[in-house]
């Protein structure tokens, strides 16, 4: 299937990423239908799209879109708890449920049963194997990774990941869709844990945390080293606080379990901070107090 044949998109999982992705797709004039498991979660997701920090009301206030455009975006979004209903007319399905391979494989199996034969299925996973998810379907050549970054409405990067059996046409169509959403796609030729951005960014943050743990320098000085010495827009510890220390720990552990490379082994202090509920910005306390 070519990118110009995509008219309807489905998003499975309407949490942090699913809502951002749904809004991004509807803003690009596509019809989109999102599925989560309860009506309450769907309601909460729609509320995020309307009034969340990167939602439509904010976009209108900032003058980025008009009220009429915001209403038109909303009118293109439908929601349901019924997975078969969500994917039955889809040309492309984006899976964005929580980061667990068994759960994702189960969702891929269900999508495969109900989506049209021509539909492409992509996963927004940050670290898990696209090839493993594809193996749960009868169309592995039509399965790829489409990894958005948080917040999906704002972040320009989309990693397009080729699984072992993904066809060139699928990669090209998903890349084309990312461009039509106003993103800058990069193609990841091999389905490795962490792909490209997390493969480089996660060990960078973990190394900064190790230096902090060993009291080599203060948090502020470690961040200044990278901001002023390497021109990073944000220091690695500030970034860890923004990503969420719980999310960083999960990501690092997932890459470590698959690769067993020591550079992805999370430092003890990161585990302790997560156990203590110091998740970073979202709870106003991590390496810094907000
Ligand atoms: N949060 C991030 O910064 C970030 C960034 C990039 C990628 N990701 C990836 O995106 C995916 C989703 O992460 P998130 O942060 O949005 O998680 P989240 O917990 O905010 O949302 C997941 C949603 O999926 C729903 N869900 C669970 N099982 C379902 C099913 N069978 N059908 C439909 N919905 C189901 C849950 O109810 C929940 O609302 C993960 O794979 C994660 O690794 C996350």
C-alpha cells in the first residue's frame, strides 16, 4: 500500500502517547479512531486532546490554529472500546499500549484478525522487538515500528523501524506518512533494542547518573558540562527528570535484558529513586526540585 492510499488510521491504546499520536494524525486531516479498554480512559484521553498541555485549546490560545480548525480536528476523531470496530476499516493501525511484549503480541494478533488484509500495522514501542510483534500476525511484511517521541504533537522525530520481514514498500509508506504528519522520519534498518535515539540517549543519561552517584560532580555541574561543552539544549539529568525516572528505568532495563551490555544496566541510585517515588518533573522531585 502506498502512502496516498492511507485514508483511515486506528490508534490502539489511548494513553500518553496514543492521545498525542491521535491528535497529530487528526491535525494532518486524517480520519482517526482510537481504542482503549474502558469508557473512562477514552474520556480522559479526549480531555487530554482538548485541554491538555499540548492539546487543541492551547494551540488555539497560542494562535497556532483557529477555533474552527480545532473543532474540525476533533470531528475527525472517534473513540471506541471495541477493538474489531476500531480497526475494521483501517488502512494503518498504530499500536500504543503499555511496554510489554506479551501484551503487544496479543494486541497484534487481535488487530491482524479484524483489520483489512491491506492494512499496515505499526508499533510505537520504544525498545521492544518489531519482529516479535510481527510474528503474532499473518502479515509480517506489513508490520513496522513507528516510534514517536513524547509529546507526539511537538517532537519532530519519528523512527521508522524495519523488522526482519518488513517489506521495502511498508517502510516507504510509513516514512511517507510520518512526513505527511509534519515529522522528520529516520529509517532504522535493523530491529535492535532501543533503535537509534534511545540507544545513544539512554546510556548518556545513565552515565550522568553514575557520575552523580559517585559524587564526581553536582547535578547542576554535570548538566552544565553537557550544555556548555557539547551544546546539548538540556543536561542529561534535567532530561532524565523530564522523561520520568520510572520511564527511563523501564527503558534501560528493557534494553539491558535484551543486550546484556553493562552500559544499559541501570545504576542502583536510579532504582532507589524510583522506589522512593522520585520520578522527576511529574512529581516535582527528581535530580532537581521543581
Ligand atoms: N511515554 C513516553 O515517553 C513514550 C515515548 C515513546 C514511546 N512510548 C511507548 O508508547 C507506548 C505507550 O506508552 P504510554 O506512555 O502512552 O503508556 P500509557 O500507560 O500512558 O498508555 C497505554 C494505554 O494503553 C491502554 N491499553 C492497555 N491494553 C490495551 C489494549 N489491549 N487495547 C487498547 N488499549 C490498551 C491502557 O489502558 C493505557 O491507556 C509504549 O510502548 C511506550 O514504550 C512511550
